[in-house]
């Protein structure tokens, strides 16, 4: 217990010191929200990765999908690395940085407002961000607090409050710069932590070969492969179709999440984008691939501890049950790992929500003339307000982690991914198509919450994104395009004219 508490004290102290030191670099709206657009590749890549992977992944998704799909759940981690990180950086990274800077956009709603020349789009987008980031935040608290209960016996409510207060301190003090520096520190903890945990769990089951052997003897209970032995160690697992839905939502879904895309707004230079792409992909391979690989052995811990009084599986308790069998020192490292992942994600979520409400809703809509100083006050106050709201909801979350995250990602990515992606590349994208995408993302997600016409919130989110990717070009071709001069002005940032000197070369036809 002493080791675990000592690690936490050191961790919390470092976070607060970083917030205090970064305060001098958060003296304007631009620096508070984007770090002055001067964040290097290492901090940006780690900020992207630590925002991506939190307790939601390590506790919720790794436990649930590892239990359902066995070792094939590792495909989710690989998809996160290749689609959610590598392709996201290659396709979105540079263009997002260039166009957002050209349009003067600091948030995703502000991008929609400038790119499509619509104040209404900006306001509605900011409302969608605020509403649907709340369940995601609640899921982050939920996953972390279960581990704290297992390791320290601390009641859930105190874990939630403590985590919110600590996050509030360093985000309010240092803004994006404090978040980025802490993300780098937390990312390093996550890299070493996941490797140590995997090694400890495998050793606890007699080593890799023995663990695989034990898992192979378990018969599948999934409808597709019921009774089949070895399904949980097979290449595509016992239910490949539903596995594909998870891969799509958790990988492609990041392209439309404002807290993820926000990292590209702040990166320093062209070179930093390329370097960050490599670092981010490597980080995702280790952390996401390792988490889902670890979750693949969940069936080995099938015991009464993971069921509730009614006999239903509590998926969020699987990973804590697995880890409870490890030595105290390893448990301490695990707490640091998950705390690092969760704090970074939470900080990014509250900063995204506060900046969106301040810059996209309050400024110019509620308060017509909002000075720089007042914007800073609003930003800091709203960070605290958002944390308070999320704590209230997290105390009694409506469902388990994966469902909460599926609802949030489905609505946000379904609404934003297509118009953001097409907006960066395709001049013909129209304002009506953006409205159609907003209606699709929010409409399908909310309807499915109440009617339940799609069994899984995960699959609903994946379907929503795919439908939106089709709807936006179709509606764009059927509706009136934006004025030509406005489109050309938006895309002018990609075509800079330069004059160069060329040395004269003799040709064969010279006389």
C-alpha cells in the first residue's frame, strides 16, 4: 500500500507542477486553447495517443471485447494504430493544420462556421460537442474508479471527485500547454506500464504458450460459433462481423472527434506532422495493441467476481479482477498507467468542451463583444463547470463503459467526420450536406438509444459514420454549391505561388 500511495503522490505532484510552470504560456486565448500553435511532434503525438486511449479502452473495451472475441480482439488495437493513428495523421494532419490556421479556426465548430460560412452551423456543432462529450467523460471516470476501488478500497464517488479536482487544477492553470506536457509524461508511463502488465499476466498463467493452451480449450458461447473449441484463439475470433464493427468505430471514429482533431490544429510545423505520424503510430501499436492483446486472455478469469447478483456479466470488472491477482508493485504501475491515460483524456475533453462553448457559442452569440480577458475567464470557469456536470453524471452512470463510449463516438463522428473530411479536400461540399450529416449522426444515435433498432451501440456508431460518408457527397451534388469566391478563398492556403531562379541550360537546337 505504501508503494502505491507513494507513486500516486509523485504523479499528482508532477501534474500540478507542470500546470504551475505552464501558466505563463497560457496568457492568451490562442495559447490557452492551442499552445500558440507551436507544439512539437513528440508532445503532439503523445497528446493524440493519450487522449485516444484511456480507462475506457484499458478497462472497458479490452475487458469486454477480449472476453467476447478472445485474442482476435488484438485486431481492434491494430486498427486503432493503422487507421485511427497512421491514416488519420496522413490524411488529416497536414491539411487540418494548414486550413484551420488559414481560416483562423481554433475549434472544430469554428472550422465548420468559417469553411461553410454559417454561424448557425458553428452554434449547433458546439452544442453537439458539449452534449455528447459528457457520456464519454463519465465513462472515463467509471473505468478508473473501478481500479481504485480494487487497489485501495476507496469508494467510487471519492475517486471521481479527486480525479476531477486534480484535472481542473492543471488545466485551469496551464491550458493546452500543461495538458500537452503532462500527456508526454503520462504517455511514457503508459508505454512502460502496458509492457510490464502483459508480462506479469502471462507469467501468472504459466507463460505465453500455457496461457494460449488454456484459452484454446474454452468452448465458444457466441451464437455464430457456439460449442467450438479454440474459437477464442482463432485468427478472426468467434464473431468476425461484430468485431469489424468495433474496429471501424474505434479506429475511423477518431477522425471526427473534436478532441482528437484538435491536436492537429496546434502542431508546430510541416516536419513535425511527419515525425508525429511515426511516433503516434508506434505509440498506438504498443498501447492499444497491448491492451486488447491483454484483454484477449479475459476468459481465463471467468469467475463469480465478474458477475452481478442477477448473474449478468459486468464487463468493466473483468480487467480489475485480472489485475487483482498480480503483485502489489505491478498493481501500483497499473494504477499509474490507467490514471495517466484517463487524466490525459479527461483534460482534453474538458478543454475541448470549454473552448467550444466559449469561442463558438458564447462569443458572438450570447455576448456580442467579448474581450480577450473575458474569454480567458469564461474558458477557465467552463472547464470547472464541465467537470462538475460530468462528475454528477458519473456518480450514477446509466450503463457500462463501452455503451457510453459508443453513444458518444457514434453521435460525434457520425455528425462531424464526413463534412470535416470532405471539407478539407472537396470544394463541392455544401452547407446543406453538413446539416444532413449533423442530422444523421445525432438522429441515428438518439433514435437507437430509445428504440434500439440496432442491437449494439458500437455497431450503431459504425453504421452512422458510413451512412454519413455517403450522404454528404450525395446531398452536395444535389444542392446549391457555396459561392465560388468563398471556396477559392478557403482552398487558397494549399496553393502558394512562388518565384524561383532557374539556371539557363544549353539545348541541342540552340544556334
